[in-house]
C-alpha cells in the first residue's frame, strides 16, 4: 500500500501544475525547479497508473483523469489552506488585545507606560482605538476599554482605575501670566475650555471667585486640543492631573494659583459583563490596574 509520505509531495506539485497549466510557474510557486515538479508529477502518474498530463511542444494540458484529480485536489488544498489560515488567525487573536480609550489619556498617560507592558508580555499584541463615545463591544470589537465616567454602564463590568483632580494651567508665554497672583486673577486671562464634565464655572465656584462669567475665548471638543491650545499660549486651561503631568514636568505649562478640584468622574477599565476574557486581555487588566500606584515613567 502506498504511504501518504510518497504521494502527498507529488500531489501538491500536481495541484500547482494543474492550476497553472505550466510546470515552470508551479516550480516558482513551490520554490522548486521545473524538473523537480515534472519528477513529482511522473511519480504520481506511476503510482496511479494513469497519465495526468498530455505533453506537447507548446507545454502541457490535463487529461480527463488529470482534470478529475485536479478538481478534487484543488478543492481539498483550498479547504486545508482555509483551516490553516483559521488556526493561524486564532493563534494571533489569542495574543491580541483590542483596547478602546480616550485620546487624551492615551497620549499622556497610557503610551508612556506601555513599554513596561511590552517588556513584561512581549508576545501580546496591542491594538488601541481612541474615541470619545463608548464603543460597542460587539463580536470582533474591542476586548476592553478605559473610560471616564461614573462607573455605571449597562452590560459592562467596570473596575475603578483612578480618580483625578482639576486645576488651572497656562504657558509662561501667555500674556498676563506673570500678573496672576491668586485665583481671582485667573479670570482676567483668556480661557480655553473643552467638553469635559467640569468647566471653568465649576472651578471658579470651588475657588470662591464671584463675578462676571469667565471669558471662555476658545472651546474645543477634545481635551488634548484644549491642552495644546494652552501650550501655544492661547489661554489658560483646566488641567486634569493624569493628563497634564508631562506638560508640567517639562515646563510647557505651569500650574496657576487656586485649588485642585476633585473630579466627580473617574477612570474605569470596562469590559462586557457576560464575556470571558482571554488570557491576554486579563494580563493587560492585571497590569494596568497597578499603574496608578507605579512610579511615573522617566
């Protein structure tokens, strides 16, 4: 009885030659020589006792028996390829974590810390999607998210990651910066606002500053843009401590006088309550939950 070890290589060579109707192209696809492909095909013909190709001066063409085998072999090889791709994809997916989070937090807090995760888990692949809205955790969507809110989202498990405080900041280049001596002086500056839960009226009330409504001269939908506007000297901004730290560290922004106001919303790690997390996603959660207490990256 002929063993599979004898006919499998020959069958693979035949299937490629039949698909291309050309031994040279099959050889190129299989990284063999044309003579090696021809040898495999002749070996298969010998094992089967039938001619699979008609050889002529212009090349080769399939016999009736060759066409029958080519159709079956092509279908079988295609099925095997599909399964192999599926297995490979499953392996890759097992080591991939898809995270949805906020652009502002990603840029200044998460990215500087990710090298630590990469060093501890070099086999895990990270896919980060930044969006302001809470992304749906559908099939094929994110595994988990880092979100800002009250911790109550229907259908999601929410793990408290960290809280934050809010205080005014400005670039040293902002006109009038050096005249700010107390919280009330901040109201004399042009102000940059965003769509965060807390705004300038909240901070001025917390600081005990009364009077005319604050001059919110610039308003941005994204916190990162508001911070960058302050960096460029357009006005003072309300800095959230988890986001503003790198700008304070390098002197691009300076904290202004006045209290640090606790923010009611906090950051949470969220994921579908009904979904069992893959080990890679669980490893990321275990790591990220330790980061608020870990030393800040140098």
